[in-house]
């Protein structure tokens, strides 16, 4: 039974120059011995991710996608920096190996890290793999605990004091993501103006405990031990990490958290299997976070609503590239459905909050 992610031949239009990359790696990682082989991980909707094999050594390369991108998105240097800073204090980070800013190699910034071997869960479990309710519950609670571990790191002590600006963080997020949505809008997408106006009008104060936040912390961004699927051995995709409000990070995470009693259309667009029996509800996870962190979660619906909106913006930005022919990846065609469903979910949160 194959339950680990497998690389595949590279998609058309997303090839790398093996010769230029091999020459770069020879200098950047001099201990490598052997010929370079390149494959691509076919999943994921944002940065392009490749498997590099040199002899017995396996590495992962990440680079930005092709086409129009948000100005502040896909910053390879930020990803490389946060992974480097967290080595030794957060044991779930892959080890970064090299960061390249030379456009002659690939035409864009990219970085290389060690490959973390393990299982990544998607919406549908691999054939033959099952999660009994008790096991699923333990994994979900462990996921929250790892997020709490990240939020508890002294970011000043690990050299990330200038990695973000906690003051005004929520305001910048709301205004910035609103601007991105308007820039990526297509005629078949809802305008979200009512949602964006509500987020501006009900903005909370700055967090009293800013932290390192991942900003895309979810079940399919963690790597599980194949021998114990409740043990998390890695956290991936650090492209949006910063210093900010940990409740915003939790709200972003719970926006992905589809539960079994959600509307069918929300379950349909789920990307992770949190609808399985044994999974805690969003409310239960909020209560557990409050208990373990000591932070008050009154008014948390605001953070959850923002998480839904932000997720819609991410989907819309990717769909925009497909809509305008900047990518041929047919998976992106269905993202407009997610944008529409998330708008209805955000409206429902606002209406329930206003009652």
C-alpha cells in the first residue's frame, strides 16, 4: 500500500534546466555526488515543488509559480529565512540547504531543502488507509498542539525580531487581502464587498501576545510518521509565515476545518479530511486553544470569517491565472466554485454574529 506522496514527470511548461541547476547545486551543496534527476510533486496550488535526486540524496526545490502573482507572495527568501531560524527550536522544520537569487539559474528566486519522508493526508485517504475515530481525534489535537508550540517560540530570541510588524497586523491583513481580491477579480466571481466592509468595521485590537505564525497551518501541510500516524514529524509550506496575531493564524487554520455537519457544498470543497468521525469540531478546537494558551477567544468569529475570506482570495488569485491562460493546470478551473461557496459561508458567519 502506497500512502506517501509520490513525485511524477514534470508538467508541460514547468520544466527546469537540469544543466544549470546541476551546476548550481555542485557549488551550493558540494557534498552531493551523482547525476541530478528531477521530478515534480503534482499536488499543491501555489508554489511549484520538485523532487531532486542526486545519488541516494533526496531534496525538495521550491520556486514561485508562473504568471501574475501577488506582490508580497511567493517570497522564497522569507521561507528560507524562517526555516533557518527555527532549526533547533522547532523540530518540525525541514533543513534548508541553499537559497538562490541568481536569475541566470532559473529566472526567479528558489530554495532547496532536505526532503521530509512521511505521510500527508488529503481530502480523500489513500486506498487501504483508515483512521479510527480515536486515532483521528488524537491527530487533530496534536495538530493544534504543534501550532501552539510554534506560537510559544520567542521570536526575538531566534533572530526574527524584524520578520514582521505586530503593530497594526490585523488592519494590514484585512486591507491587503481586500486589495488582492479586487485585483484578481473575474466576472464570474462574487464581489465580496459586503464581507470586506464588515471586516474593516469590526476590526479587533492588536494582539497582546504576537507570535511566529505560519499562516497556512493545516492538516495537508504537515508530515506524519508512517509508523504512527498521530505523530507529526514535519510542517511544510512556510511562504506566508510572519510575526503577527496568533488568533489570525488559528482563524486561518479553522477556515480549512470542514466538519461533518457543515453544508454539503462546504464539505465538497474541503481539502483535508477533518470531516471524518473522531475529528473535533471547530468550537472544540477553539476551546482547547484557549485552555492551553490562556488567550481569551471572545469575538473569535471575526478571525474565522477573515480566514474564510483570505482562503477565497487565495483561490481567486490562482483561478485568475487559469482564467487568463497563464497556467494550463486544469485543477484550477474548479476553484471558482470554492470562491463562491466561501462567500456564502462568510456571509453566514456575519449574519450569525450580528443576531
